[in-house]
């Protein structure tokens, strides 16, 4: 284990800019999903609104805008209720977030028919939110580990909407008091498959780059 695990790690040391094959915009290169969050960090009114304004302007199929969010800042009762729906592993660190949100996708349209690309629309909105967080000097960690049914009940989510993702937003903290397994994850290098495995031309499996 890197010696960083044995002492306080500063915010700067936990900034993990992606090692990309070509230069990317800093909003993309600096985006990562920390668990070590600063429990003293706050999000002001303008920053908080900007996250969801960014989500509002995400593209969607036919401009159907299927994304909805339940959101709160630390200290608000809704924050505690969202936190209560998280899995045990996520509850341990996400309580230090400055804000929590649940992303919800419309699954049925006003005619009672399945909403085309509803989940895709929510994903685009969530990514806009995440990148706006980076622009605000924050980070966002998206989580599948939450109880969808508990969220539906806790917030009276209608049957034609589906809770899909929980999101913790905050500022990077240090590794003090984090379990060793989480310290290891925080210090692990960021990696992705190479473009040769992801982008093809002429036929499947023929790399474009």
C-alpha cells in the first residue's frame, strides 16, 4: 500500500487527472468519483441550482426531458432520507457529501406508453450534472447501491417514474478514518480500456485508432 494511506492526504494529492491518449477538456480529464469527501464542505445556493440547471439542458429524445431529481444539502431532512436509502457500503462515506440526489427516469409517457430512451435521457442529464460539479470545483460520485423501492416509498415517486441512480456531491477530503479497502480504492490509478478496444471501422473489431 502506498505510504499515502498512512498519513493525512491533501485535496491536491487526491486530484486524479486522467492520463489520456490525447488532450481532453479539463472538465472531462479531472472528473472522477471520490469517496473521501470533506465533511465540512458546503454548496451554496447558486452552485446547487447550477447542478440541476445543467441537468435540465441535457439533450433528450424528442425533447421529452425524462429526467427528474430528488435533492438536498447536508443538514436538510431530505438529505437524511436519501442517505437512508443507500446501501450499507455507500452509507459509510456518503454522509460526508455536501449534497445528495436521486436521479429518476420517466418510464411511461402521458399516453400510457413506454417512454423511449427514458433511462438514456436521465444518464445524459446526470452526466451534465457531474460535469457542472467539476466546473464548480466539486466532485460527484454516482451510485447504483441504493434501495429503489425504499426511495419510491420515501418520496412518493409515481409508478410511471423509476429511481435509477443516487449521486453524492461534495469536495474531496482526506483518507483519515476511512476503511483500508476504501483507501485502496481511492489511491488506485484511474484506467480505461484503450481506444483500439472501443472504436471500430470497416468491420467489428477493426480498430479505428
